C-alpha cells in the first residue's frame, strides 16, 4: 500500500493542481499544511544592509486562514482531511512522513529563494529518512518546462519574453480535480488533524475592515471561483477590462483576482480557460487579450525571480546599480521620519496619501496607486526601495514575492528595463482621478477642495486655504518635497 503526502504550499486548491493529482494516485493520501512561524512577527530581511520588518500583516494572515479553512472543508466533503501543524517545514513534514509511513511527498515548486530553501530543507530531511519527494510547477500560466529558452534564457525585458511565449510556448489545459483516496491512520500523531492557529496565536490583531474598501476579499478556492464567475460571466466586466483596469474605486474596475492567485486558491490556467470560453461565447477583444497579457506579466516576474535568485531582492537589483545614494531609515533620522510619514499616508501629496491609507485600512490598493506610491518613496525621496517593498509585503492581501519586489525594483530603476520609470504623481492623479473622487474618498479632510486644488493643495494661498477649510500644516500636512524638483534627474 502506497501512502503519499501532499504538502500544501501556495496551491491551496483542488482544481488544476499537479501536486495533488500526482499524490492522489497513491492508495492513501494525507494533505498537510505547515504554518511556518518565520512568516509571522518581526523577521530579518537578509543580505547586505539588512533590516527587520513584520512579514505578514493581519489582512493577509486572515485571508490565509480563510484559505486553509476552505480547503479543509472541501477535503472533508470529499471524505479526506487536512492536517495542520505549526513549525518549520524541514522538521515538521519529515516527522509526519515517518508517523504515517509515507512513501512519497508531493509539493509545489516555488521560484523565490526563501521558498526554495524551505523546500530544499524538506527534501534533504526526507532523503535522510528514505522518503521520496516530487516537486510540481503549478504557480504560473506557462509551465516552466514550456519556456522556449528555459528560465536562464528568458530576456530581462518583458516584451521579448511575452513575444516568445505567445509565439513559441503554449498554455496547458487545467488538470481536472482528482478522486481522493482515504487518509492514512493518524494514531501515531498527537493532536489529530490539528486546529488552525488564530491570528492572536500568530501575534496579530484581527483586521478591522473599512467599508470604503473596493472588495471584501475572502480567502479560499470557493470564493476565488465565485469571483471569476461573478466578474467574467455574471457582471460581464471582462468585456471592458482594458478600459477600466486603471480605475480606483469600486469592485469591478479590475478583476481583483490577485489575492487568490497569490495564495494559490486560483489557477492562472483556469482563468485563461475561462477567458478563452468567454471569447468563444461572447466577445474577443483587446480587453480579453489584456487580462491574459497581465497574467504573463505575473509569469515574467516569477521566472525572473527564479532566474536571478537572491540578486532580485538586493538593493542594487539585477542591474547591480551602485550609483544611487539610497537613504536608510534604519540609520538616517530624516529618512526614518519620511518613511513613517509615507507609511501613514501623511506626505502632503494627496494621491500618495490616499493610496497608502487605503492600503493600511484594507490590505489592498490599485495597481495605479502602487506605482505612484512606490515612485514617490524610491524616486522622489530616494529611500531604499526595499523598505517600501517590505512594507507592502506586510500589508498586501495579495502579496506575491516576484510581482511585489519585481515591480518595486522596476519603479526604482534597479530591475527589469533600463528606462526611467518615475511617475509624475500630480499628472497621474489628474489623469486617473480627475475630479478628485478617490482622493476625497480616503482623505475626508480634503472634502471641501475643488478639483483644481484637490491634487495640489499647496497651490492655494492662505486665504483660499482658510476659505476651503484646509489649512496646510493644520488640517493637512505641507508637502514633504517639491515634486517637480524631485523629477529633475529623471527628465
């Protein structure tokens, strides 16, 4: 009798899951989730100029907990079960394998160094115990084995990568959900299937969701598939996705699939299949293409992470730049104050402040907001971009290592593409929030300002400030920097 373990990582789903499909071929199957304490609390950011930060904040932790709970319920409904344990996977998984006499452990391969190290520790310990292991690539739209030039051969600029996979690769069909064999006996394991740790046990306060948020994100495969159904089919929002994707308010200006993709509740290949079906049954246009285009951008960042490894996360990035004098909030009091104002949404730049307050209150912000907030910190303040990326890692419900750090490095000018990537924040605000509705939504102290001043309150004289009830330095901060002057080196 063959017994397999499915070590669940960022693939908490039953649909299109190669690791689960392979594990389900055994006579007995035990799905296992390991809650690694190194993902919670204050942890070091490794490498030169290291610093500490809180890896996982309350919004993502709650989403992850809901994800595991949903997976457990789905497995229970199919006569299976989910074992939950806390500890380091390299120690916990081998202990479980020994207790249930497992022959093989199947798991998801992930591209980032931290996750690869965790897998290597599990593989090494299991090898010592005589247990076989098998990794499966399940995280991207294009399978790593289908890249025309392999991981090491992909171009460091997106357009050549996109063209190569569009022309020379394929998107595999999603795998069907497998029938699940029974679970093995757990009599040699203390604690049975185990309980999910509460947020308090992880050292976190439960998040207080702000009803001004764009969507109440609920973790789990069930909610993920419901969101695809709602966005693509019931709401028919895919039809105009390219035109609305840079929106700022409301649930349907963009797909909002990212939290479920990041947690592995949703397969990008499943999304692609639904897009293909939508094109066949309703319409094929630039919007349907663009949603898949952005899945390939996500792929690009994942494969770039796999290609460059730890260099992807260094201060100089994959371009190994040493010509930028990044300010360090850990040793520079001025930079520390600026960083704290940025995190609090008190920079005096309304578009930046609105995005940061949305992030703090909901765990989410728009793609447009992320780019502008990142550009302000990295390009206008010249504060070490990794500090901002680490703050996003803490806060974002849809945090994904490659996409988060890759996009930050791109904006900071140390990542993919060598073009200057600063954002003219006021121009961006006027283009995407012309009447100031978004800024007023998150900065109620600016409710009285007309569109002409809501993005540039510093342009008001003192009389106008008093007349509109927004006195800078009292009701709303003075701007931290002269934005126009901060752009000079990029022009």
